[in-house]
């Protein structure tokens, strides 16, 4: 009882913060949850965009492979398998997906105003360029800032977001554009297969 009354000075020699790592069962549950979420998102893409949704799904697979490749290529222990790392991975993937949705919505808008399918695609990429670059730049700047000033858990979150932000530009303007170019060689007239509709008073261009 009297120990608390003793005049003892304590000096902190070292202090480390260790992120909480995920156990095997937790990792399995997270993998299942992410798989289900991915399937739901892909289904919604296909329902809204039809063949464009299939292109988006194919691009998403390529994005996932590229993201995992770049993350594993980083130095050991840079990206830790923690809960914040999983959140960062999901957000990074969502950024790449959103960049493609920007293009798809531009295609729908162009076609609705009377433009033909090939022209709608061409103008969509041109009109979306700076929106996609802005999206990637904002994500990259935010993630770099978090990495520089944050502790280990924040760094594990920031790195996947950074990779996803950079991939979003590559994804929408190179990968998806390449897939849509191949698609137009097969179908450049059947708007119903792309989920495209014209407005009632639209003049065809």
C-alpha cells in the first residue's frame, strides 16, 4: 500500500507502436466478405451497363492483379496485413472502379444526346480525362501525406490507397479504353447491349 508514496522517477527508454495483425479465421472471414461484396458490385455493374459492365468486371480483375503485384513488390513489412491495410486495399480498389464508372456515365450521356456509339466512346474518354486525373491526384496526395505523418497503421492504410489512385488513371485511360476499342470492333451499333438509350428529342450525330 505504501509503494505509491515512494518518490520514484521513471524514464521511458523506448516506445513502439505495433499494429494489430489479423488471425487466420479473421482473414478468412474478410476474404469471404470481400468476395461477396465484389460479386454484388460486379452484378450491379452488369445490370446498369450490360456489356460495359462486363468490360468493367474484366478491368476490375486486371486491377486487382496489378494492385496485389505492386503491393507485394514493395519492401518487406511495408504493407502489414492489418485491419487498416484491408480498409486501404478496399478503398484503393474502389477508386479504380469509380474512375471507370466516370467513363461509362459519360458514354451514356453522350449517346443520350444523339451521338453514335463510336463517337460517344471517343468523347467520353476525352471529356473524362481531367476528372480521372483529378481523382487519382487527390487520392495520391492524400495517401502520401498520411504515409509521411502517420504511424504504422496509417501507413498500412495509405499505401494501398496510393497504389489504387495511380492505377485509377492507368485503368480508365489505358486498360478499359483498350478493352472498349476491341469491343467496338464487334459491336458499334447495338445500343441495347450496352444499356444505352437516346433522349426523345435527341438529334443523331
